[in-house]
C-alpha cells in the first residue's frame, strides 16, 4: 500500500508494484531502518528502475553536459563524485554520455555498493553514511563536480550535509542534486532552501539552477481515462565560489 495520497498510482500492475516499492522510501524512521530498506531492495533495485524510470539521472547528465566542456569530460584529472551512488546508475549514465574523467562513488549501503562495483565505472567506491555530525571521508577541495540523484530526503541525507559537500568541492566546482517537489517533501525542501541561502548569502556559493522537472513519469487512470502522471522534482545546482 502506498503512503502517499498526493498523486495517482500507475495503472499497469507491474509498474504499480514497483512504484509502491519506490514510494516506500518514506517509511524508515532512522538511518538504521534506511540501511535495512536498501538491504531488502538492492537485488531488485536495477530491475525496478528499468520498469519505472527515475528521471533524476537523465536530468543530472543533461545538466552536467551543459555545464562542462568536452575537454573537461575527457581530462584524466577532472573529478566527479557520485554521492549516494546506490547501484551505480548515475555513474553509468555519466560514462555513457561521454564522461571519461574520474568518477568516484560514495554510498551508505554495502549491498547497493556491491552492485555498483560490478558496473565497472568508478575509480573508488566508498561505503560511508553521510550525517550532519560526521565529515565526509574526503579532503577539502577534491572534486570538480558532485552529483546526487535521489540521495537527499528526510529519510536519507540531511540538508545540513550540503555544507560538507561544498567543503569537498574545488572552487568553481558544481554540486547538482534533486529532491521530490511534493507536499510530503515540503518541509525538507524548506530546510534545503535555508542551507542554500546561508551558502549563497555568505558568498560561498552561487545558485546556478533551480527548476522543476518530472521526477517519475508514468501512465495512470485519472478521471476514467489514462493520463501521464508526472511527480514533480526539483533540480538544484550550485557553484562553489571560494
Ligand atoms: C533512491 S537511491 C538513489 C541511488 C542512485 N543515486 C540512483 O539514482 O539510482 C538512494 C541511495 O541513497 C543512499 N543513502 C541514503 N542515505 C544515505 C546517507 N546518509 N549517506 C549515504 N548514502 C545514503 C541509499 O543507500 C541509496 O542507495
């Protein structure tokens, strides 16, 4: 059963089953439960996301292509961190779209990370739970780009952690991430905006992109006819200035 009454669920039974699994991301109450949730999902995750496509990844690659030159994408010292990399779908998409540079992965769940390592797209894969009270196990100013597709939410990485993400970006580096833009995520998105305005008003970062896109898109029965439902997401990209 879905926990969400904001949008219509898919009509296709397979899509519905998958979507209900995806939508259960709100259930965990703490990080321990989130880790268990992904322990249970790791084996099915890639198959599920082939059924109901998560558009955050194509949005991330499109935007990153827009903000990088082909010279940067092929440079051996140009570095990308895929944060909350899961089974490595975003890293793979970046590779497939021409990012031949270094891509590292950092992910909380061991089982998801094992799947990612099999994709053969990352230089280093680190298992680490990102929290507001522990620093990322990464030196300051290490990465040109950090992408995070679906890793920030109330039950995942907290908004406060954005500050430490910025610490490990090189000056001029980009941090791209996406969050659902639903009623359920309203408070979380407010927290994100607070952190981002602290960073922009202190001159540490500037906002490059903040726009809505279709996070998940599928067919559903709406008023007795089949319509395309688009669950909104927000893509945000900031540039570190100092
Ligand atoms: C919805 S999945 C997205 C995975 C991948 N980025 C993708 O687009 O397919 C969210 C991922 O975030 C990871 N995650 C959740 N909380 C985390 C945390 N505090 N630190 C690091 N990773 C976390 C989960 O283990 C899971 O693999």
